[in-house]
C-alpha cells in the first residue's frame, strides 16, 4: 500500500481536517489544527505531505520520526499539530487495513466506556448555575469552566471572590456526585494562583487547569505544594519532553491535545510518562469529531486515563458543530455522561465527506481574541 494524496479542508467553526488517500482505496482522516493558526498549520501539513506521498502508510513510527525531526528544526505548536493530524490519519488507515479499532492495535480496551466533560460559562463565565443544569440535563457528570473572565493578573478582592462564588455555585448545582474543573487559562500570575488555589479546596474541584502560563512550568512545583487541589496542564505542551518538567513538578493531570501534541503516537507516550509520576491523562479536546475520535482511541487504551474533554455545545462552536461533519452521530451520544467504545476499524468516525468539502469552500478566519486590561495593556485571554 502506498500513500497517493494528502488533502486539507478548512472547516467552520475553526478547524482543519486532513484526508490521506492510498492506492488501495483506504482513506484516513486527521485533524491537524492549532486554534487561530489553521492556515499556517495547513501549509505545514502540505510540506510534510512531501515526506508521505509514495510511502507505505503503515510505517507510522518511521513517518512520525521523519516528520518531527527530519527538517532539523523541530517542535512548537504549528509543526506538532501538523504532525498530529497526519499521525491520526495514518493510524486511521492502519486500523482500516488491519480491520481493527485503533485502541485494539494499542493493546486492546482497558475500559468499557469513557467519561466525558463539557464546557460551561464561556470565556467570561456568568450564569454558571443555569449552564451547568443544562449540561447535567444533557447527561454529563462533569463540567469545566473558566475560573474568571478577563481580570487583572494580580487579582482584586472582588475578582478573587468572583472565582470562589462561581465555583461554590457550581458545586451547589452539581452536588457531591458530579465534578467540576476550573480553568485558570494562564490569566493569573503565579503569586495570584498561589493565593487563590487553596481557597478553592473546600469546593473540591476535580482539578485546576493552567494555573500558570506554560512558559512558567518551572513555577508549578510551588503551586502543587501550596494546596491539596490537583493541578492540571498540558494543552500548550507539545511533546513528552515538554511534559517531563510539569510531571516532575507534581501535576496530577496531564492534558495533551491529540491534535497538538504529535497525535496518537506521542500522546500514547505522554500517557506512559505520566503513569511513572502517578498522574492521570485527560486529553484536551475543544475541537472537532476527528480529534475527539482520536482522543477516544487513546482513552480506551490508556490505564491512567481520567476523563475526556469534548466540544459539543462549546462557546467556540458558532456556525457549525462537531456532529455536522459525521455520518454516524451515535458514536458521540452520551449515556450517563460516558461515550461508548467505538468498534469500527481505524478511528471509528464516519466523516461526512460531502459536508466537509462544502464547508471548505467557505473556510473560516477564526482567530483567538486579543484582550486588554483597563489601562490598555495586553491581557491574557
Ligand atoms: Mg484550558
């Protein structure tokens, strides 16, 4: 079998899909995107495709090595995301070639269903209680929300009280049998995070995410030691090498993104590395159906998996939803807050190719917002 063609599709709301075709008629799909840089990643995918066309798609690890290291300069979100989507597509092809779901090729299922969580409250969380009630109504047993909206990095008393009040409101709606995670989105300084996180402990958040920016990973150890609240990070880390210092600092939850951190091949390894530090894996996934399908394949094959993020109804999904691009929506239908084990070969997702091609004709220009503080200076989003 040989790879004959690599195509990309820029689809709303903010995603990029790739389609890898072979001379035996087997087609693999992937989702190579970093939010806000879809056009740049698209160019990277087509550069990397030069390494793949004419090659045997089943030599996944060899392709991963060449795509990741072959151009001498390596790493970063754009290249790692381009590799990630192509890696997903190669695993999809391998599963279809061997007539097995990808998790079967990774050693077989280690669980029967996968717990998922949904987002509430958007970028500037308000009316949390109603949003959570809606997610509970939809069947979810766990949610995540931003700890704050735009705020001063040092945090005023009112801003910090707002964080505590929202979490308390969430806990009241959820009760003791459901979970809430709080995303700090790198909006606080390390000192503010150290002040705030211990105050959250009584509400028992499942974890606090990105308490500091990824460039401040060297400060995570102090935060881990400052309270009993589990610390999570990793959506902006792109390889096992970048996860190592965070794991050494004592994070409880590693959150690689299947579409950013080198795909199934590398996230598999990040999961194993996390296991050495008794950390759990909760893959980041505010993305589309192919990224979620790839995440599920990892979730079913990873012993130290905790919970899966998914984007149904997320505030970014304006104009299109995850289900708009799949033929079989049952794969993504929750039962008691869990998704069932995909049994189809490959990633298991049946992509609606006509819908994807139509969406690509319109494309999108999604960009991360730029926020500013009251004094006009740049604010972390
Ligand atoms: Mg996050």
